[in-house]
C-alpha cells in the first residue's frame, strides 16, 4: 500500500511561479516535461490560494471542453451565468471569462495537457496569441499557464519559432525528474542503500516513488507494485506508449532490444526486425519522449557518429523491459512472489551495478560543487574495444576525472585501484590533462583512505 506523502521539493519552480504572479505585468509561463514528473501537482500546489481556472485537456470534442471551461469559471468567479453562456468558440469563451474576472487582482488561466486541446482545436495557440498581444500583455490581469507532457509538441508548437506564441513567454519551466538526493525524501524510513536502490528502480519520477513504501522492503514493493497483474505499475509502459505513440509494436521491440543489451542502431534494428532505413525515426521518437538517451565515449575530441550508442533513459522502463516484460508468461504461471524470488532477486544486484554507474555520474557535479570546482564540465563515460570507464568528468580547467563504480562488495581496495590505473593508461588523454582517480562504492574505501591513492566516495558522502 502506498503511503501518504507531503509535497516534496520544487522550491525553485514555485518561486518562479510566485514571482510571475506578483509581477505587475501579465505573465505567460509554459510548463512542460515528461509524463509523471509532477507538472500538474506543481501547478495545483501553486494555485492553492489564487483565483484560478484550471482546465485539464482531454481527447474530447472542442465544444465539450469549452463547456467545461465555462462551468469551471462560473464556479470559481461566482458568475452562474457563465455556465450557460453560448460561446461560439475558444476565443469567445475566454473573453467572457476574463471580462468577468474580479478587478484589481490577477486571474490564473491554466490549460493543462494542452496537446489534447490542440489536437481538436489547432487554432487555440493563435487564439491565445491574439488575446495576449491585444489585451493581456498590456493590462496585467492574466497569468496564462500552458502545460504539456509531449516535450516535442511544447518545444515545436508553443516555444518554437513557428508557433504563434513564440517570444511571448515571460518565464518557462522544463520540469525534470528529481535527482537522487531529492528522491530520498520520499522514503525517510529507508537506509541509504535502499534509498539508492529505489531511485535506481524508479528514477526521480514522483508518481513511481510514491508507490514504493518504506514500510516494506524494496523487494516486496517490486512484487506488490510492479509484478502483480493488478498493480498500478504492472502495465505502466504499455499505457505510456499507447498514449503517446501509434503502432507501438515496433517501439516495444526496440525498447526490448536495448534492454537486452543491444546499443548500436544496426544491432537494435536487426534484433527488433525494424528496417534499417526506419530505425533512426523510431529512435528519435523515443528520445523525444525521454525513453531513450544517446551515449558516446567522452573524450576531449568530438565523437563520430559510429560511436553513438543508445540506452534506456527512463529507469523504470529500463527495469520493466529488463525483468517484467520478458517474464509475462512466468508471472502468470508462478505468480509475483516466486518470480521475484527465483528470477529477479538472483540477478538484481548485477542489474543495480549498472544503474549505480548512472547515479555516480549524476553525483559527480555535486561533489565538484562541494569541492569548490567552478570550471565548466561534461560528465559521461568512456568505452573502447580494450576498456570501459564508468565515469568521466571532463573539465575546462585542464583536469579530467576517471572513475570506477562498484555496487557489490569490495574484496580488495588495492586491486580495484590497480584496475582503475590500467584503465587510466588506456584513456585517450590527447590534451594532456591532469587525471584524477575516483572510486564509488556503497561504503567507501575499506580500511579508510590511503594517501596518494584514488578518492573514494560512499553512499554516506553522496547523500550527505
């Protein structure tokens, strides 16, 4: 059972919205980000003490959505006649609402999941543009918030140069998943290890984090919240893909191929049986949705196209396609507890070892900030035919950090440092940067630090 949580994080985003509300001018704030990251929750939190009309878009005829908008406005503004107002379209309805808003205060007008409204009313951005240019930007009465989960749509049709609303925004918020430190706030009853494990399974998506309870083990959360066929997350990827894509069979095949270890486009095309000439279209769609990411070996020279690899960028989808989707038949036959015990737990630590590398790459900029490093930097990884380096920190101050990540137990710190030293030797340091060595492990360096050796970082420091 999911536990009750207070609103967590998003302090900077709330400050941005509050500043826009307090401004003497009107405000136009697009908010966008992938599904489940908490955009609607952020907006509703901000609107708690505001005069606001909030319309959640849906796949429905425009007339029904306009009627819903008028009925909401009638209640919020205490103007009963608005509910029966015979609007000729979006512009007429919006004008009627703004005209009846109380003088001397702002009205927040919020269109959430805007892409569904535009699907049936492609003229809506032009209507909002006309109202903004003719009236709202001059009178300071309106705070317009438009929100969307399709990042490509928002960047192209709302923020892009070809959008009628281009250049009108007074602020914008691209809402990202929580980082690992903020995500830990959802599970105060967990140890650092279990907070890290939960983050590596759920990522920083609030909806997923809330469905994992720190009143039971991580494993039992997997069984009850993901593996059970009636669990809220059991068919989550299926819901997301069907909501956002057409012809999902090819997308499923691609995501399964990547989860099984195929990372180069030709190999993904071969295993998924997608035509090589079409594979980049599918990969681009999945990248825009945040489900795939591009990777390349990070050095001080520009990577070539043949070096690009693809990875599942969403941690929950990575877990689901790795463990759940391939075992659908076994789940029906054996049930969630036996599948967990027999097929997932024996492989889980090895799987989390790869996830830990991503957490460490996320942590390195935080360590730099604590160490007072102010140089511009890139964070990534490096691979070649002869070596694999888990963490690369490429800094503009003539310094490059190379790191090794070890989620399992460390039998010999010295041998692990020797292994890292061999990888340092194989790294192409063409700019002759100073090379720093770092090791990331659950508990830091066994036996404490050693002068002159690699810098070790444990979860206590990463979460500190």
